[in-house]
């Protein structure tokens, strides 16, 4: 089972089904996607026909629906006669279905028999907004991206922040994409539709300040200037930041936002980036320019009902917090500059506080941001102790939510998303890396098409990672 539910009442007996089943479900579940996922979780040996029924319900066989409490996201009732699933909303229904699928007993699979232990399950997450930041690099294939998205759906995340590193072909500005390593809107829309079907919202993202190269700083690549150097006037001289004083740059970024919102559909958030913005944080005058730009951009989004998100590393000066629990990532030079930004920044902007070296809770930077009136998304990455500390700090201090960042480490750290998801639903857990990797591989295998070519199996294209 993926995650131990908050409340489980076990009963004697099992519910058994065979290779062909029919269920009545919320019409939104009645799609090829969920029939494919059912088959995947049954190791391709059982098929389901989904018939439209009541909203936020799923019924297989004949079982009474459980009573949903105020604190439940979903509830499952499994009897020897059938399975009844009820949820507060569609997202909860999907999460309950994944709990059911994760509970299947395969020991009689060769006889065409599947079973589920009888009992009643009531469950809800510890954190409401559970996000994953997914980077789409030139090395990311479309099938890899589909696998990542389905995996996040199976782990019951609520939002995907999708950042294209020169890999989306903008209609408004084709020069923002790598010619041979980018995707069209038509290629991406089916994947985003699958994400929404699994209960996730897509959050558009585009770096409006630093990382204007749409490449990692360590690689020396620049998506635009390495292919179209004639657009150099859109950037600061070093190419790392946009020239936000240039009206043409401002108009380009506005068009990019429009296209991203259209691509992602019904966006409630927009991630503006803002990490490692050294050019515009070097002096009080530069910070005034930055605040005018950020607040104006935020206001344009907020007027449309879209909440802006920014990274938080440029909001505090080094040495602001004691480091008994780990080293803080703080990139401003002085406290005066920090106060200038924090006092001048629109409080309606949500801060994504990435702190990757904190190994024990609480995360003081997140608490200070909340104290100053900001909504805060706490962000861990890769290290198990960091993931536990950051998520537990968010739970204990009732922060806005959590963003699990992945950056360039999906090959090495794919399994850490499972650890993050377990923390977000269960709290304390002590699974070793080996078990996490095995469970992650099992889930990915069930979520993606069977019998794929070698390079598409698992989450690594090769046995040897690229940096070996």
C-alpha cells in the first residue's frame, strides 16, 4: 500500500476479483487513463470497464459506502462483496483509488485472481498543497516526462511546477528554445491532461530575473545567445539576468506568461523564479528597480486571480539565522538590503523557501517569512534528513505547503519523492534507501506502459549515470 492510512479498521476476509471487472464511478474517472492504470497495477492481467455513476464515488461489486468524516479526504469500505470509495472531491477520489490499487494482493495472479483485505480506511494528508518542481531539460524525453508526471500522480501530489529549460517552443518567441531539443504545445498538452486527470494542477513557471539563460549556471550554455546572439540587448551584459529595464524585455516576459498560462490551463499560481539574482540585489538602487518590476508583474497576475510564487534565497543576508540545524542558503550581502526587499515586496507574493542544508526542524527562514506576513512554501531536496526536517517544520508550523524540488537529480534521487510523499501523508518513517528505491520502481512500472525498450525502463536511461 502506498502510505499507511490515518485510520484502518481491519476485518476478516478478502474481496476477490478476476481478469474482467466492471465498476461504477464518478464520470471524470471513466477514461482510458484509469482503465490503463488499473491494468498496470494488476500487472496487465486484469481489465476494468468504468461506467458513469455518482460524483466523487467509486463502487466495485456490492458494498456500502463508508461515512466520510470532516477530517477525511477519502474513505474506503472493503467487504467480501465489494469495494465502496467516497471522497470530498475528485482529487480525493483519485487518491483513494491509488490507495486501493496499492493494496492489491497479487499472490494468485497466475490463477487470474486478485484480492484486497477487508476493512475500512479513512485518510487525509498532513499538508494540503503538496507540490513537485519538475525540470524539463534538453536531455528529458517526452516519455520520461510522462513517467515523471504519472509517478507524481501516484504519489498523490497536488501540483506540478513545470520549468522548461529551453525545451518549450514558444509561438511568441521561438528563439527561447533549443532547436533540436524542445517540445511543442501539441506534444505537451496530452501529458498535462493526464496530470489534471490524476488530480494535479499545473503551475506555469518562467524565470523572470536570474537563470535567464534557461540553463544551469555550471554548464555555460545559453539557450538564446548560443543560437541567436542578436538578442543580447534583452539581457544584462553577463547574460544571466534579464534586462528588466528594457521595455522590449518586459513585453517579451508578458507574452511568455500569457503563453505559459494558456499551455498549463486554469492556472491559480505562476512561479516567477527569482533565485540567484545577483545583478539586481547589489545595491539599494538596484533593489528599487527590482521591487518595481516584481510588484508590477505580481499585480498583473493577481488582477487575474493568479498568485505569484518566487524563490526565497534573495530575501535574507548571510548570517541572519543561527545554524545549529544546518547551513542556510541566503544570498544577500547585508541586512539593510534584506529589510529593503522584505518591507517593499508585495505580501501577496508566495515565497518558496528552499533550504537544502537544514537537517533538523524548525526552518527559521520559513518562520521569519511567515512572521513578516508572507505565505510560505517550504522546499526540500534530495537529502533524506533535509526532506524530513523541512516537511516536518512545514507541518508543525502550518505553512502554506511544500514544494519538493528535483532539479537535475531525478536519476539519482527519484526515490526521494516517495520519501517526501510518505512524510506528507504519514509523518515519521524510517524506510532505508534500498526499500524506497524498490517501491519507487514498482510504482513507476505500474504507472507506465509495459514491455518498454531498455532505455525507457525505470528512471535511468542507462545503468551507469551520466556523471560516473
